[in-house]
């Protein structure tokens, strides 16, 4: 077995592969190994699965194992699919016949299992593609996600609003972003979803006013687990929370995330009608 290492692990195994990966099953195998060491489970990210598929396709197209790509570095390649984070790693391989075979083989080699058993990352994606040489090329992606990209989040929200006639785009409010950050921090500290304020007895208006946001109506969406801005918006759009996203009442949006001790991402969205942001003067 030949191993090439750069900033991440590169896996190389000879053989013929007859089955594509099942990402949901693959991550179960990974998390079983992590559980044995008391490590928090990885979350499967559809965005990272798509990014992994793109790179697996590229490797298959050139019949060659590589971490390089004409589409840019690792962050650039996952950003295209809506995944954003603070640190990233990639493992690539070919020749494995099944998910079980790949994980079993990797776990036998101390030099190859670092990414699978890392306490650094919290989100995961995997994919395979068949090359003309008859081999399947594998890509695993590992990402630590702990914060939203508010500008991207706003774009995605307004893209959904543009599908509904008569809805104006929302405007990002730094005041609401700060209020959302406090709410997300509170949820992460509790390790549970809540729309209650961290200040006992405080209303939503009390929460946003302390950060300089004023308005005549306020609403909140909260969520957890989701990997990226794209993931959480897709989920909210399939729930009752989409009412706030597609409301014609609001003009201001704020969003933030926070990471709990077990690496669960907690999300908060604030929406305000007739919102005005006047950030408090620093003392």
C-alpha cells in the first residue's frame, strides 16, 4: 500500500470495486468506531456528499487518485455546494469493494484513521465514482462547522422569497445578527432548542433592543444539527418555520450559529417588521 500525505490523509488500495457507497450506512460505520472511543458522532452533510461526489467524479475521469483539483482548493470546492466551515480535511481512495471493507481496512492502519477518529471535525460526506479503468474512486470530506455565513444565508433566503410574487428581499441587520448570536450561544449552552431568552422574563423585543434593533413586530426560527446555511434553509422551508421566511411583513433578517460542547450546531434566525438597526455605542 502506498500512502501520500499532504495536509490530509490519502488512502490508496489496489483492487476492483463492485458497489457504490451508501453515505448513510458509511457514516454509521464511522460513528460506530468513534463511539468506541467516546467521540461525538459525525453528522452527515448533503452538501459535503455533493462536494465529495464532484471530486470522486473528477478522480474517475482521469483514472487517478489525487487530492488536487482544477476546481480549486478544498474550501473552494465545498463552498460551491453550500458547505462552509473553519477547518477541513479530505481522504481519497480506490479499490475498496464496500463501505465495510473500506472502514475495516482503514481502522487497521494507525496512519490512515486520523480523520475518521478526529475530535476536530463534526460534519462528514462521502462518495464514489467508477473510472473507465473499472475501479471506484472514493472521496471522504471532513469539516468543522460552527458558524453561519450571514451573507450567503441572506442570499438563500431571498432566493426562496423571489419565487413568491410580491415578496421583497430581506435586508441583513448587524443588530439582529448579534441578537441571534446571543440566542444561539444560549441554546448551545443548554444543548437544546429554545426560543426563550437567556434573560429571565425578557421578551423577543427585549432581546433585540439591547443590540440596537427596533421594529413593530419580531419573529424567531431556531434549529439544530444542520451542517450549512443551505441545509438549514432547506429544512426550514419544509416546516412551519417557512412562514417567517416567506412573510411579507418583515424587512430585516439576522442569523447566527453556535457550537455546543458535543459539536451540535444551534441556529437562530430573527425577523423584524419595519426594522431599524442602530448599533449601541461602545463604552
